[in-house]
C-alpha cells in the first residue's frame, strides 16, 4: 500500500513505540531511541523536528558523487514506493530544510563495520563510514518515514556488531522466481542484511544455465543473463550474492550422465550423488564447472559446499589409496576429501576470491591440513561423527560463519523450522550447534545466517516460505546488528515488527501487508484440537493470533472438522485468507452465519491444494465465519497457521429509526425489531397488500449492500427502494419470484438516506415478516494510516491499532491533555458518521475535526460530557482528507485516552485531483500533462527526466511533483484535462521556494480564457514573498477542456523555483 504524503510540512509527531512525551507546548522530548529494526546503537535526542514533504530533495555531497549516486537513486525509488512522491536527486553539500543529505567520510572512532552517523535537524544528514554505511542510514530513514513524516531531532550513531548478516536459500532443490528473489533482496536491505547465499546445485536440481555442460541443468532454471541481472539488482541494494556450487557430494544431476565418475563401493554399488575423488577425470569435470561459474559472480566469496560427503570411508579403498599416493604413508582416506577442498581453494583463489565450505567434514589432519584461508560455515555438530568445534577452528586460524541448524534452519515441509522468539531471546552469533560457544564479537566470527532448505520442494509455495521466515528474519536482524534491544521479549517485539512492516516496493506475502483482518484476536472455536505435545498446543485461537509462523490450530485426524470465528458484530464478508500448514483441506467450505447456527456457504471446493489460499470476491453477511472441512488432503487433520477474514462495515441500519405501513395485530413485532441486530426478533405486518418497511439512516450514505433476512412469512413480489428525502423513491431491485430466506443485494453503488422494502404480493397467507433489514456502507478508516500526539509510555499501543479492524487492540496516549489521533483517509472525503469504541480510559471532552492539508482544522463535532463505551456519532457534515479526534479532557485523569476502534462513514469520496499526488512520468496520467508555452496559445510537451524525477522543457523550464520553474524563453505549464462535463472547484496555494530573485508571474487559463487572477494581467509573487497567495474558484468545464497553470519568469529566471499545489474537486 502506498502511503500518500501530506501536502507541505506536517506538524505532527512520529510515534516510536516507547519514545515520546508531549507537554502542553506540543514539543516532544525525543530522549528515547526512534523505532527501527534493528534498533539504533546510540541515540541522543534533540529539540524540534525534521519534516519530510513534497519539497524535500535527496542531496548528494558533490565530493562523493561517484560513490553515492546509486544510493540516492535507490532511495528516490524507495521513497516513491513509500510516499507516492517523486523526490528529486540534486548535488548539494549541505542541503536545505526538508532534504535528506548523503555524504561520506566520518572518522568517528565508535563506528564499526558499515556504520554511519545520522543527524536529524530541519534536514537529515547521513554520513557513512563507507558507502555501505550511508546506504544503511537510508534504510533507517525509510523505516522512520514509514511511521510518519515528522521525525524528532537528534543524532544516531549506528553500526553492525558483526560484519555479515546473511540469508541462504536452497534454489537447487526448488526453483524460485526472479520476483521472489528480488523481494528477498529488498527485504534483506531494509533490515540491514548484506549477504545473500544462493545454493544453486543439489541432488534435486541444478538451477543456473551451463554452457560447458548443458545436460546437467534442470528444466526450470535461471539463465546467466537473469543471474547477472540479479547480481546487479542486489548490488544496488548493497547486498553481496554468495554462490554455492555443491561438491564433491550432492552432485546427482551433474553425475547422472557420468556414471563412470560416481563413487563406487567395494561391492560394486554406486553412490549417484558422490563423485569419486580418486579419479583424475573427476577433477577435470569439477574444474570445468568452477571455471564456468567463478567469473559469473563478481563477489569476493565462492562456496563449494563440501558437506555430507562420507562418514565411513572403509567401503571405498580407492580413496585410501589416493590419499597414500598423494599425501604420504601416514595419510587416511578422509585426507583425500580435505585435499580436494584445498585443490578447489587454489582454483577459487586464482580468481581473486575466498573459498567457503560447510563445517561437518572438517577434521584435524597432518597429511592434508585444511588451508586456513578457507572460511567455514558452521551448521552442524554430530557427536557420532564429530568434526572440529568452532573454537578449534578459530584456534587453527579459520574464519567462521554461524548457520546454527538448531536455531536458524527453515526446512520446507518439515517441523524443522526456526522459532523467532528463541532467536530473539536466546540466540547469539556466538552460540553454535551442540551448545558450543565462543567469545562474543570474536573478530574471526563473521556473523549469523538464516538458511532455507527445500528438501520437500513442493510442500510449500513461495508465499508460505515468505511468511515462514518473515519474523525470524527480523529477530535475527536485531541479534546480528547487536544493538541494545528496544523490546526485552519477543512478545513485546512483535508489535514493533508490524509497525515497521515490509520494505517499500515489496510485493511478496506478508502477514502485515494487509490491514483490516476482522478475525484478528476475536473468539475462535473448533470441532476439535490435536492432542498437544509437551511444548506446543494446537488450539483454535492460534489461527487468529496474527502469528503466521510459530502457532497453528490443528484438528484431530478425521472428517468433518471445522474452525469458526465470532467477529463480534455483523460484517459484509468479501475475502477470506487461509494459511495452511502441510495438513490442508482438500474439500472444504467457507460459510457465514448471523447466529452461529444457520450457515450459508460463500465458497466451496473439492480440489484444495494447501498453501496460502486467498479467496476473494466472496459475498456473505454475518457475525460468524467458519471453515468446514469435509475431506483432508493428508493423513493428518486440518491445520491452519492463520484464518483471516476481510469485509466492510457494520450495519448502518442497526438501531436507526424504522417505520412500517402496519404491525401484525395483537403482537409487538414492531418495525424497530428489524433493525435491532437480533435475528431472533422480527417485524411483521398485517395480512394484506401492499405493505412496506423503511429505515432512516439519519444522513446520506454510500450504500454497497442491502440484506433482507425473511421469516417464514416472506414477500413473493417486492421492491427495494432508496430515497434522499423519504418522499421520492428510486427502485434498486424488483422481483416477482421472491423465495424468502436471506436475500443479499450487493455490488451497489448508490447513495441515499432512506431504504424501503415495498411489498405487493405475499408468499404465504400471513403478512410480511423480516428478522433483519441490514444496510452496509464502508468504514473509510479501516486500514488507513494513523498518527497520534503520543503513545502510552513503555507500551506498543500504536495509533494504527485504532484502525486495524480488531476490537481487542487499541491506541493509548500518554496521561496528559491535550492529545489527538489522526486518520489519513487517502483522499478528500465527505464524512457523515463516526463510531468511537473507547477502552475504559475515554475522552470526556473532545472534538472531531477535519482538514484538507493536515494543518488547518475545522471542527465538525464537539462534546464536554462524553461517557465512553461505543459512541455512534451521526448527522455529521465534514469534508477533507484527514479526520482528527482531539481530546481536551480525560475521564480518568491518571490515564490517557484509549481507543479500541475509530470508524468513519460517509456519502462517498469527493471527486478530487491533486497536482502533487497525481504527478507521473507519463503524459496524461491522472489527467495531468506537462508542457511549456511562449505565447499562451501554442503548448509543447516536455520530456520526462527519470533521474531528476521532473519534466524538462527548454532551458530551465521544468515541472516537479510539487513545484515549477520557468525557462528564459518559455513558460512552464501544468495542464489538467476534464474527464467529464461539470463544475469544478479549483483551489490551492502558491509561494516562492526561496526569498531571492525578482519574482514570478502566474496565470490559470481555461483554454485561451484567463480564469485567475481576475482580468487579463498576471499574478505577481515578488522575489522575497515566501508567504505566497491562495486561490479558490469554480469553473464550468466540458469533457476534454483543459486548465493551464502557467509560470512566467518575470524577465529573469534566477531563484524562480515556485511551490504550486493545486486541488481540483468535482461539484457535479
């Protein structure tokens, strides 16, 4: 999701989870560290804020243009993905207010590998110890901006405790797409990893194109061109790719066509995956492969595997004979193996690279001692076949890397998975398999790596793998970086993970990429649960706890089984996501119910294949949702990591005023019972035709769905109608063959205040009887970005928890007045109703306010006597992009303000176009074009500059997302084209970007007719005018007519950069 940027400089506080305290002056004391993953090593708070805005730039210190240009361009792309704004890259040593300045050369002695200093004032200056350090600083900036665009001032000093932070993926056994691999690179860089290990050959596959031996390559593979593309992509994110060509074991596809080289036992039985190291031809084949792939990878490391060759050499006397012949009479058979490693090391070193191997085969040897410049990746300790311990390797001069299989192995299709809590709370890079430890931060311990192994390649999809390692990557990021933790426990770390989210531009699966999971934290029940193990339970609440990795519900091993969730209120369901463990449902249904007893099927399949199933386009309304499994896909039960439900708002008609043509005589089945939210009550009419029931929604709303829940006395012929005044009615639906039951009229796109069911023919001898008439709009705040004045100290009650759709999460402020919570609705919106669900710490006095720019606020509701609970505030009349709850008096003075949920409803989005948000590198996109003119008659298209992120005309004539500059001979023009006839409101502001020069002239033209300023003259902004001017007027336009926003240099174009922000709204 793209978080759109607020226009101008925003005066709001970024919430760092445990960080800020707001006094009455509104100035935060940013003493605690801002929230990043990994946490910053050091932070010294300052005063004031940095404000990121549309005028921000990325400024490169000209002394380091060569080293930093690529970093700046990557940052610009990431900011575009994050904010929707094209931020220009410029050359400037110091930058301006709002800029992000990149430089090098810090000599601060505290900084270690890849370190940087980040100074936050009215601008951000990142000074790296090297280019990697500067790049790491940009990742911190992205994480901070993801939380909000005002960053408290201060200075960070940050560095990695270990030089390598790595992820290893087995792409040999399983083919992974380029999209998957690039997503991994974005995520790794975002979390300050720097190594990506690709194990590209194994018994199940060889995944990179080969010219010397095409017969060994799997059908699904990466071409060398794709590998080069991936290497370059990784390099742009300062990630080094470490290739692994596994030998002398794990060579089945290589040896399939060379059985003469397969290692043969003294019984004549061949080992199809092991090469015979006693044969000269074996070395010829391996050298050919090494010489083909060593030049392909420009990085400093090449991994040759060397794992799991042999434990028992006795059946292979040829290896003993080779060892004696080559290493002397005292040599043993395993010296042949270690001698091979040294042989391969010589080849790798001839290409200027360092050899890496796995540790499990390394032993002490006097005949063929392992070269000490070979690096050992330590994954296993086997007491039955002991290799050298980590300390023994260090003592003999080896450099090591920790890939502890007891903590850091993720094996597809098996219960050999990392526990992110254990990684966060227990693991360190100095803890090795078997419980062996070495000194912390040992100079020859490079760091730790998470490893993904695909032994059961088809058991998990790419999406499941992404979800499976998501949290462990973040836990290990913190552990590898080695900074003081922001959260003492993993449970406290989880909200921070969600707050930081995924990298800008990430398109893979993520448990926090989708807001508004209605099932999160609600009440879940199931038909059964698998018998728990000593350490693990499989209860139904595990499927709705938001943990897609380490917890799950599992049923007993029989059919049928079900899992259901109580959403707590009625919702219109449109999507369900099932994240299956390997025990999946082959045949199952997704059902919805109002009462948990009578179920309606929204989806059914008999061909489920597990993985992550995103069931979209569903249509059902109810409080309860369940998965009913009727046939298992395995011999086990049904097992779900997560069961997620998405949908639209609660019933707009509930508890509103309902009236009817009549009530059944001698009963109390009144009209109000059809809107009381209770399916056990009903309205019933007299036994005659026609009859009607109508509900007053109390204001005009956008309507997306209407649901009728008939009692047995139903209507055969009826209409569903809508009205703005309760007098003139428009028919939305009409039938002469109604059959009762639950009738859902969905996919509506209408607005109105009154809904009526008009019945003209009964389906029974009785009257008409409705359990419920439900009307659904859309909660406009659901999943939208939220910011706040503060967060309760030492908690993770972040503002986004008030818009996440979960009734068991909440935002809580600090215990002082005033406090505020603000929602960015994404575009200008008409608001009619707001629902506040308070925790017990509620606001007694507060206002609801709206704003178009996040700066100037208009109050649409005010109270000094609120009583907490659920406050449904209707009858509002507000318009704007931002809605703010502004609390001025707390009800419980020892506490702050605490809100479970804030919901917003309205009569639709105002048709609005913004010049900065609509900016694009394509002419005509979002109705905006970019041109220049000399005479206000003829206009010529500009050319887009992707590096400068601007449209370029003649000379200095250009247009940025938020600004324009005139040329010496031409005027720059931003042009908007009407897509339909109607009246538009044109509003905005314009001001100089700096107080110099002789000023600029402005005009707004409708075709050749001037519409602003009045008359035919220009609007002058003097050179020193930093205040500027505003405009607001209506104009009638036909489809295809154009508005030209023209900037003239007033005879001299020096210092003429002008901030010009335009909003065009449709009035019909």
